[in-house]
C-alpha cells in the first residue's frame, strides 16, 4: 500500500512538472481591490491544492474530535446505565427477599444518579404503600406522573392509592383517564366495575360489563362474564324494587329470565315486584312456573308463604302431592310437604308424610325435630299438649339455614348473591348439613 501511494505521488510530481513546462506564462491573482500578485499558473494550481488540503484537514480534525467526544460520552453513559441496572437488579432481589431497607437504599441511589428513573420511583412508591406511608407513596407516584403523564402503570398506582385512602371519586377519575388512553384495558374495566359496585350504580355497571364481555380474549372468560351480566341485571332489579321503581325492576328480572330460565333469584324478585303492585295471582303463577322449571326448594318455600298468607294452602298441598307423584324418590319434597302439614296443624298428615322420608338418605336435623314434636304430641298428655300449643300458635315455618353450594357459606337469611364468594344463584337449603360456615 505504501509503495502504491509513493508511485501515485511520483506520478503527480511528473504531471505537475509537465504542466509547468507547458504553462510557463504568469497570471495575475487579485486578492483585494488594490492588491494583486503575478504568479505562474502551476503555482496557482499548487496553491489551490494546498488550500483544499488544509480545509479537508480542518474538517477531518473537527469530525474526529467530535467522534472521540461522543464515544467518550457514550462509554460514560453505558457505564452509568450498567451501574443503574445493577442497582435496580439488586433492589428487585431485595424486594423479593422482603428486605425493604436494602431495596430502598438501592432505589434511592438510582435516583441520585438519574432523578427521572420511572421504575425506581414506582418501586419506592410501592414500598412506601406497603409500609402504609401513603403520603410518601403518593409523592413518588406524582413525581413519576410529572415525568410521564400518560404512563398507564403510574395511573394505576395513583388509582390504587386513592382507593386505599378512601378517595373513591379520585380513583374513578384515574380509571377514566386510563380508559381514555386504552378503552379496552380489562384491568381498568374490572377496577372501575368494583368501584361502581360499592356505590350500587348498577346501570353504569351493566354498561361496563358489556364492554368487558367484548374485550375478553377467550370463550371461557366471556361465558363467565356473561353470567355475571345476568347477576348485575338482577341487582339492578333488586335496587329498583328498593327504590319503588317497580316497572324497571320487572323489566330487569324479565330480561334475566329470558336469558336464563333457571335463575332462581330473578323469579323471586319478579314475584316480589308483582306482589307490590297487587298482582298476587300473577306472582303465584310465576312461582309455580319457576318451580316446575328449576325444581328449586327455595321457590317452593316462597310460594308456601305466599299461599298461606293468601289463605289458599289447599293449592299448595295439591302442588306438593302432584310433585311427589312425579318424583316419588325426592326426599326433600316429602320433607317440605310434611313440614307444611305440621305448619297447618295437620299433625296426622304430617306424621304420615314425614315417616316416609328416608332418614338415612336425608339426615338433616329438622326432620327429627318435626317427628319428635309429633311423637311427643301424641304420647304425652296435658304438659306436652300445653307446651306444643305455644309452638303451633306461632304459625311460622321452621327456619332452615341456607348455604352456598359454591363456597359453603352458611346463613339464616336468603340472598340472591353469596356475600362470601360474590356468586349469584348459589343459595340452597342446607337440608343435608353439607354446608360449613
């Protein structure tokens, strides 16, 4: 390569010598209005080469200097980034090891080198929130938001803080901001739904729920949320009854039953709305259809109360007898029919019916209680008669406990939604003692 360059240089000299021989005349070079120089043409050529070379030399000098400075800055930045990454990794490991002091120290060191480090600000906020120092946590989250106002993780952190400090309206505003940036964000939709549930804003919840169903990614989750939509429609109806909006309530319950004919709470809710409007016969007919559709003992018990209050227990007895003829092996039906006879003071019929219940297949204590009462009534004389007159005079059904077949929660009062697992239409009578509190 050196010999080739030398050869080119020699050829350039020869060419210049050749042009110098051919161009011996001089030319006038004016450099100012009153300043001019005479020089050979070859000298002008050499001068032009020299000036061009000088310009190029200056250009390459500044270019290489800039590259050197940028390289040094890049190396320094890489070194700092590596150090920050090491600190952040150490902080994460400390968090996983539940060593908050070490994690806090590492994260604060990061902020000393890079005050706008988002992850460090968020993790410090999380640590402060875990220590219930909500004011300090908010200061970290707000610093992070000042840096990136539309960062969804930051908005979620602020929403969570608002929820923990009881500022639900502000939490809702942060969720609205997230949904403005990302309308299909399922986490934000679920959290907004949860906030709305606390204030029983069922109309808004139903709108949110429909969006959730559209945004769910697989069929199993969509089916689960479709079922929840029925539950929220039921809650809308229940809330409407409580606020005397009976037409709205009936519409909500009817919609639920159109979508799910086995939704027991909707039958009870719709019957209640009918009763409040004085439509007793329609309520009875509805409950009878509901029982025929679902075979629910809870509907049966509600119909029993209603017909006795209407003074028409005979219709209920007929229904029981027809049902037991269709399902002779249904021990629960026999128990309820015997309980009804006892409630109506038809003790012989009660005994004849309850005696046919297979206690081994239906070992619930209420059966033995009723039979014991009847036996004592028959075999004891005046004392037993006087004692059981007090029981008969109450003229109320024996209270059977309810339980949730989904989670086992037990309660003396019926509810369309289990307060423990939050599922709808899961209550049943605890006839067999299988539910545990």
